C-alpha cells in the first residue's frame, strides 16, 4: 500500500509541480490591487509577515520531524524568530520558495490552493479599503472578484461552509495544538486579525475605518503579547462571529475564508503527527486540498 501511495504521490507531483513553482496568477490584476497597503502600510506588512511566519513554521516542522525531543523548547525558539519577524515585517510579499523550499516541494497543490485564496483575501481588503462608493457598487465589485476566484475550479476553495470536523475529524487532528499550543494560538490570532480587518473596513466613513483598523491592530498585539495566556481562543475564530457585518453581506466569501483557515490547521497537524508518514505526505496533502475544494465534503447543515 505504501509503495502505491508513493507512486501516486510522484505522479501527482509531476502534475502539480510546475504550477507550484510558477504560482497561480490573477490576470489581469485588479485595479484596486494592494490599495489596502497604500492606506494601511503597517497592517499590510503584518499580513506579509503572517505568510512568512506560516511558511517558516511549516519548513521547520518538516526538517525536524522525528527529532523534536523537547516540544516546549522547540516552540520557544521558533516563536522568538517569528515574533522578531512580526515586529520587523517585510514590506513586500516574500516568495515561499525562498523561505520554505521543502514545504513547497512536499505540498505543491496545497501551496497553489493557499496562494489563490490569499489573493482573494488581499483583493477584498483592497476594495473595502479604497472604494469611494460604500454601497451596492462596492458590494458588486467584491462579488465580481469572487466570481473570478471561483472560475479557477482547479484550486478554488469551496464557498460551501464546512463543519469543524473538516479541521478536527481526522486520524492526525489536533496534534499541532497539543504539542505547540502557543504556535497554534498565534496562527489563530493571525486569522482573527484578517477577519477583524474585514469588519473594520465595513465602517461607512474613512474616519471610522481608520479608527477601527487601528483598534484591531492594537488588540492583535495584545492577543500575542504573552502566549499562550494572552490569547483567549478555545476554537478557531470564525467570520460569522468575529465579522458579522461582513458575513451578512458576503456569507459565501466568509465560508471560503473559514475553509481556508481550517485547511491551515490541517497542514499543521499533518506536519506534526507521527501518524502521517513523510513518504505519504504529498499524497495526503493533495487529498485534503481536494477536500477543501469539494462542496460536499464535511458540508455543514447550518450554511447560510
């Protein structure tokens, strides 16, 4: 069975490796692209730092599989590195190939799925931040971008909401948060920050938006000030709870974003659990990336 999985994984790598190297491209780039960063450069830099931090942790987990004898010491060391990045973040998006080549090699399809979803995250922020018309025209523009996102059926995460069993219902689930609780809460704080930015940018006036973004940023730094004690999450933050105004208007986009965030937890667990053999990882990664795109997999009965 293992040899069959290895062959399938090798074949899958041949199919997906070129797209992972090149990365998905949104063409033409929206006219609003990175307007959020022009208006809120500190927050944009934090978002770039989040991507860097994710990739760094994934790479370290891969390189240290089976060799982490003291999880607390390992977590403390890498957490210090990530915090240094957050406090001095990059001003441009850093290529994951440079930060985490083994991770990109091992999870080619997963990387493309994340990259495509992160582009939608970015462009929604850009429209919310820069739109002069705060009514139907802005809403229509965001929906237009969402249509473009969904048109790429090969790597678009489904907009059908999934139950938390998608994140926690597998043979390897919860391994990351058990071994590395501070890392886990840091990643959930990343996701909280992204979600709360959507809500902040739904405010009607520029003055209100500026104040709300500033408040969200201050709260984020408080959340991660003394991990694990400073973060209050018992479960991954969801858009419906943390950004109700945004969710009400864009429930399908919200579901897609929540599915993305659950998929990040899945990757963390795959990389941490000894139940997933390293030679099987590429195939396991492809399986769960496809599950994230499947509207029927772990479909919730509470979808809006």
